[in-house]
C-alpha cells in the first residue's frame, strides 16, 4: 500500500468504527452497563446491568492494550499469557503488516503510542477482522486500556 492508499484505508476504518460504535451504543447500550467481565477461557465479554444481572455476552477477538503510563501499545497476540483460542484469532491482525507494508502490525514488543494511535490501530483491526465494533475496557489494577473487537452479541 502506498501512502495515499494507506490514508484512504485508515480514514475508512476510522469512519466505519465511529458508525459501528454508535450502533453498539444505541442498540446494545455499550458504555452504560454497571460493570463488565472478561472471560479469557471463553473469549467473551460479559456486561451486567445496575442490578448486577448479566444482560449481554459478546464474542470477542483481543486486539491489544494501551498503557497511558508508559505511552505504549502492545498487540494481544504478543502476550504470552493470552488464551490460545484468543491468540489464534488475534494473530489475524498481523496480516495487516503485509497489506499495509507497516511493520507496526507485526511488532511483538510494545511500541510508542498515544491514545489516538491506539484507537487508529483498533479501527484498522476491526475493519480487517470485519467485526461489529470495539470495546475499550479499563483495567485499573494494571492501569491499561484493553481493546476488544466485538464479533457477535447475544442479549441475555
């Protein structure tokens, strides 16, 4: 991909993600749930209402994480602790290195990033994975933002 083609791809991915995020908010209430839980061994995100009742279960592909303290991004497939099922799906994101000619998609070590770049990388991953959108989950224990591509939603 040359620079112009990449800019078109990035713009399309970012615009599509905005539309997808609006749909997830309007149709499923993403962002309004009392709490979320990540089921690592099942590759699922669960969302609970204000009565702590499970209301939505989403199939996901782990994209990566952004550390505001370190100002870095790390791909989910690069974590040793990732569930093998999640890793297999997450590895599909590496295909973007060949498609875009950008080595960032194949970097195993954390790369310098800000939150804006984290969202751009997530947008391109969501587009490539043909996902329904993205969920950014905050982990206060590790002070990271984890990005998950939403591939299917089940309302409970």
